[in-house]
């Protein structure tokens, strides 16, 4: 089975090999860290870094985190913990247009929910890339002065056209050869707001013929009049992401900068920026290194922020925290636990090879996590009334029989739950069959078989209660079955001597009518019917599962009175459920099914 989720992941992954090699070689030994992010001089004046490595989780605060982010969070925080390092939470908020405080708050809440913290030894390692705008601009001026960057005044179209493509080298901009002093003057004018948005950009001067298109003089600063959530209107020029990111890492003295594979082609530029800024004395060595791993792709979900937003805005789901959403707020509301997400992250592996992980891996992780700890309870999802017609004779009119069951079979110390059996009981509608199919071991009435033999009604055990024998059933005018009748079989009460004298093949879960709590039970299935909903040419909305949610009105056993939102249970025979953190309230029980006890998805047509 699994490693205990609280322990750092132990399975091999190539990042661990790299870190161990670096630690052995002393690559990062003797580094100084001044206690806060800063340039070379700042850190040189600091103390030796107590962290053996530094990693970071760098979300852009432009949307809600999803399950893919959980993998990145797990990877960065658990590697740091495992090797005596520190992981920073850094908001990569250099793009002024799409970022909002609402997302910052939600991300902080979710990283905490996953069980991670950025306070280490009294220092709080939560950073905003926008706090580095001053340094980034200084770096841009330094590169320009050194002749390593120039202001290009070509139109955007001309710049695109001169970039070439895979087969064709690009051509130099007419502004490429301008004197450094002229570029610097222009850059200062850009900064001072003397030019219109898009009129010119600052470009790194690298190689217009490079086989790596990202090295064909990439833009590093652009003019954009936009109010930033943190810096307001202080800036009208903003750094490009590919320039900003390596600088953020270096200012924070990150050692291992872990990202997903789509940034592999950016690595040479990442190194170019850092090497030159270190040569210019602005950034401290040793410099961070970027490493890429394959992103987590889970079948039957989409994770693109744009598509998730569409689902919310078009009303396909009820909101970002709809229990069918792969957002962390959605997964939390559905009942998935932090440990189940970490198990998924670990089991999906850390490698360079992309691929799709079956969604069932998440459900298996959830079951592995909850099986030893979720208290058991009985629930009836689709109720049918069962009347025990010999109750008064067998038990006594007005009497109830106390029953008890373990909260957790595997841990007797968790104690017992108490409830009572009475003359009227709710059972599942499909636990009764008027004409039972072959092999059906639940309730069926007395009948005559094809050969004309009279067969008695079937016998089953009401779990923790009594053996009963079915005697008949009732219908309403429309032919719908409204109740089933049965008799208690004497001397078969669970827990009494000789109770197993009468053998039954079927054991039914039930909730007594007199003390069962009415409950709304929300059953969820995959939101999409295709493994790769946004694969190929398909519009992901064309494969929505129309039956992704069923809402039932049922009953749960009285021991569940007073449970709070977020508490999780295994409803015997039905799966794992959570009290809905939004709608569950005193007097209104609402439970979400997290997952069934077994995977049934694969069997569906
Ligand atoms: P999306 O593409 O869904 O909008 P993003 O990559 O733009 O996500 P960021 O906020 O930039 O979102 O991501 C923060 C971190 O999470 C990055 O380091 C990114 O590589 C990582 N990340 C995002 N999606 C996944 C995924 N599916 N698997 C692993 N890591 C991921
Ligand atoms: Mg991104």
C-alpha cells in the first residue's frame, strides 16, 4: 500500500537525484541569505543560509488553484522539507491586467489547507514578484548600458515578421545596432511615460539566428498603462514573464527552480539573464537552476483556467467550488482530503515523460486515506418503507431494540455508535425485488415459480439487528411499490447467543423510521464522459456528462445528528461521504458522496 501521507515521499524521482548530487558536491554550500530577497550586495552582507536548498511555488494570482497546482505545491514543499530546505510561496504577479487580491487570498488559503506553511525559523517566506519591479528595472538598465539589450521601435508586425521561424533565421532589427546610450535614453523615456503603449519594447540582444526561437532577441520590457493590484500606477512599463521569473528566483536565492515541461525551451534564456546579471555584479552566485517535469494530467477533467472559468460563467457548474470542479476549493468541498491529493501527486510520479493519469488513481488514494479513519454509519439513499408486522408480538408494542455498531471495525478504541430498531425501517428501494433475478440475495416476496412450486419470501439480516423474512408488499394506484412487509425471525437478534442459527446470504443496511435523520445526498460522477475532454479538435463542452450530479432525499442514522461540515464518513455499502461545508447546517443534513467503495466508472457505457 501507500507510504503514510505525512511522511515525505520516498519513491525515486529525478529531482531528488539532482538535489542529492548538489548537496554532495556542495554546490550551494556557503551561500549567504540576508533574511529577505535582494541583490548581490544585500545577500553578501547576510549570514550563511540556514536552508540547504530553496524551492518555491510561484502561482500567478489570476485564478483558482486546481489539482495540477497541488502537485507542484506538494513537490516544492515536500522536497524542501525532505532536504532541510525552505519553500517560498511567491505570487508571480508581474502581469498587471489579470491579477486580483481575491485570488491571492484564495491561494494562501488552499496552500495552508494542503498543510504547508512558509514560516520557517520565524521568517515569513511569502513574497510578491511585483515587489521586485524596482530591481527588475535596474537590471534592464544595466543590461542596456552593457550593450546586452536595446530598445526596438519597430511595429509589432515588423518584429514578428523579422523573427523568422523554425526553418528560417530571423533578421536584425534596424534598431539593433543603435548605441547603448541611445537605448538607455529611450528606456528611461519609456519608464517616464513619454511613449504610447506598444510604441517600443526593450529586447535582449542575443542571436536572431538562434535555432531556439526564444533566444531571438526576446522582449524583456513593454509599455502598458495598467493599474497593478499591488503597485497601483507606479509603473507604466512591465517586465515580460520570461525576464522576471529568473530574477525573482535569484533575488530569493532559490536553488532549484522547478517548473513544468513547457518552459524547457526557455531555460537557455533563464540562464542568459542570470549569468549576465551576475557578471554585472547585480545577482549573487551560485545562481538558481531551472528543472522541468511533466505536468499532471488527470483523465475526465480540464484544468485550463480559461476553460474552468467558462464552466463557471456558463452555469455548467454552480461555482468555482462546485464539488465536480477540479479546483482545490471544489475538491475540498467534494470531500477529497489533503492527504489523498498528496498521495495522488506522489503516485503519479515525477518525470520528464508526460502522460495521463486515470482519475481512479485519485479515488483509490482517497479510499486509502479514509478507510482507516472515516467513521462508519448507515444511510439509505433511495428509501422504501419496510414494515415488521410481528413486532408487537415478538418485541412488544411500543418497544424499541437498542443496537450498536463499531465506529471503526479496525479500531475498537474508536467506540460504538448507538441506534434503535423499531417496527418501521427504511431500506434501499433496490434491496427489494418483486421478481428477483438469479443470484439476488436481498428481499423478495413469497411467490410461485415457473414449475408451480410455492416459494417462501426471502430471508435477510438487517445489519446489527435481526433476521427477517419477507411476507409481502404494497403498491399505490400507479403500480409503484410503496412498502414491503416482513416478519422478525425469532431468536436471531444480532449479538445474542445463537443469533446466527439462521443463515442468510443477504445483509441489508437500514435506518429506522422513528429516529432516522432526513438527509439530502448528492451523488457525483465525472463531469465529462471523455478521458481527454479537451483533446484533439473537440470542444470540451460537447462531452459533458448529463448525469454528473444526482440529488436524493434519504435518511442517515441518528448518530450523525450534530456533525459539522467537512466531517467525513463511510456510509456502509455506499461509499465515502462528507457533510457539505456550505449547505450542511443544524436541521438540514446535506452529504456529498466523495467516491463509491469501488470504481464503477469504467463499467459505464
Ligand atoms: P494553467 O495553465 O492551468 O492556467 P498555470 O501554469 O498558468 O496554470 P500558474 O499559476 O502559472 O498556473 O502555475 C503555478 C505553478 O503550478 C507553476 O509552477 C506551474 O508549472 C505549476 N502547474 C500548473 N499546472 C500544473 C500541472 N497540471 N501539473 C503540475 N504543475 C502545474
Ligand atoms: Mg502560468
